[in-house]
């Protein structure tokens, strides 16, 4: 942790021109303002090279908790400067990754938007002056909040671009690229959100009401899994799905949703980020509810879904079992293909309805993870506050399972889908209990 105590000096400003991939793609041979072709702007950014050559400094959940537990002015400033200097390094690595893709891939719809957003964020972070006071930190938190909001549509844009690009990229390469992009994005948002939350914790402490807090920054120190499952279940069961038009003609669309039974070690708690756990559980239960309804279209009462919790020495596990017919789909050879962004592994990626849904989410002001978060009112919002909109269906954009897999593995957990073909699906989610694993980011 010595690096946390010696924040790097800020970089001095360099050239100001923004390199926009769109220009590169449309006018590759044209000559830019400073006598460089746009392609040279795209590939030849000195600052980017400098930052991309640095190593990221991954953290463990435990380090984040220990550092933030006794937050004070000095620590919050150290934390701010860490985020200020670490995020441009992590973004630079991913910009380099984008540049290494075949040209035809980066020309796909959505990819230019992502590249542009990252290049702009990179420039703005590296120009941000060193944080020396709490007032500086307040300005920094506002700046970071704005960027977090601006980037809320990155995932649907990336997913759209890569789905369209999948005929041109081998599935392994496509999926490992996407994995690096998504893990890195989660990591940056964790660091950014955690710092903003720590700054709020400090304010609460100064007002004298931070002592009995159940969280440090965005991490709950004793997150109760059963409560998270119940929260997601209550929300999902009270809301309309876009499932009715997929039901066979004459089917009973009035049966109540499956009951969700929680059993096992139901009082298990562990330190974790509630938004990550709840994102995964929300997606898994949503899939189970939907599949059960479609499989038992004529039933008056739908079979229940079982969520079993277990607490091992190093891991906690949740198994979600449904009777939704399993994962035997003509488009899918192996359940793990459902995590793939390549149409060669999962042909639903190229379906018109899916691309259309992705396009509409990509251009909305809210990203999909933000939507789940809002729906569940995670962190400080009590469940009873939720007033579900019973009419708006969830957009089916096909990123719930791959994103759940990335969230599960980010701090060293796992997600496994087991199909009991013709009967149902068991999903095993395992998450580390002690918080000692480093973030799974790749350089
Ligand atoms: C992202 O959401 O993709 C980010 O990189 C967030 C960061 C700019 C604060």
C-alpha cells in the first residue's frame, strides 16, 4: 500500500486536440490540422503511450475496506489522488486494446462512440490538477460523477459494436477483448464510486453520524445474501415482464409468478459490494422466472424457484434452481456460450430484435447497470421505497448473463450454468468470503 501514501505528481498538459475515431474511419488518408493524418492521430498519441506503459495497481476488497475504515481528511485526499492518477492508466490500456483491433471491427456502429468517450475521459483525467484540500476533492468528486454518468451507455454500445463485428473476429479473441474491456470498466467504476462514497462517509463522520455505519464507501461489511435475494425477488415478482407475447396462443398469462424460496445458510453475511451481488441475482432470477413461465404456459400455479445459500471457509455460494426447461436452445452448444459476445457462439447476438434493443439502450441516457441499480434502490435506499413501473418491460439486450459472469469473476468468484435439459437450470454463483483476492484486471 506504499503507493497509496505517495500519490504521483500530476502530469503537465500536452497537446489539446481530440482524436476522434470516426474521422479516422471516414477520411483515413486526409491530413489533420497539425500536418498529421487522422490515422496518425489515432495511433500516435504520445501521452497515451506514456500512460499505457505504466502498470495498473490492482486492489483487493479488503484493502479498500481497511483504507477507508478510518477515513479522515488526509486519507480522502490520498484516495482522490490515487483515483486521479490510476484511472487514466487503466483507460490508456484499454484505448491501446481498441487500437489493436482490426480496422473493420472498430468501424462498427457503437465502437466510435466508446473510443471517443474513453479518449476524452483519459485526457480530462490526466489534466486534472493534484488534489490538495477537501475543496479540491469536492470539485474532483463532481467531475468524476459527471464522467460516470456520461459513460453509462458504454456497455450497450460496445455490445452492439462487437455483435456487428463478430463475423470479422475469432470468438476467442473477441471474447477476451470484451472481457478486458468490461473488467477494466467495472474496476474503474468501483474505484471512482468508492472514492465518492468515502468522501460522503467523511462528511457523515464530521457531522457525528458515521460511527455505526454498516458500510465503508461502496462496500457493505456484512452483506446479508438472503436479504439481497428477497429484495430482487420482491421487485421482480411485482412487475410485468415482456414475456406474454412469447407465450403460445391461448396460454394462461394470469398465473402468479413463481414463488422464490430461500434456504440453506440463510444468515450468511460477507463483505461485498451490494450492487454487484444484486446485479447478478436480479439477472439470474429474472431468467428463471421467465423460463419457468414460458415452460409451464398452461399451468395455473408455476413451480417455485429455489435459492440455496451456503457459507464455506473461503467462499459463499448461491445456487438458483428453476424448472424452466433448461438451456437446450438450438442456437447454443454449451451453456457457457451464453456468456459469449460472438454470434458464432451465440447466434442470438445477430437477431434484429436484439440489435434493435441494443440500439435504443445505447442512445438512451441511462445504461443498463444504472437501470438495475435504480430499480433496486441499492445502498442507502430501503426496499419499501420502490414503486415499480408495472408497464415498462425490461429490454432484452442479452448482456445480463455475460455481465453477471464478469461481475462474479471480478474479485475471483465464479458463475456456472448447469442445464438439466428438458427440466430446468441450476446456476452456481460463488464469491470470495474474505475479500483477499486482487481485482481480476489485465494490463
Ligand atoms: C466507464 O464507465 O467506462 C469509466 O471508465 C468510468 C470512469 C471514466 C469514471
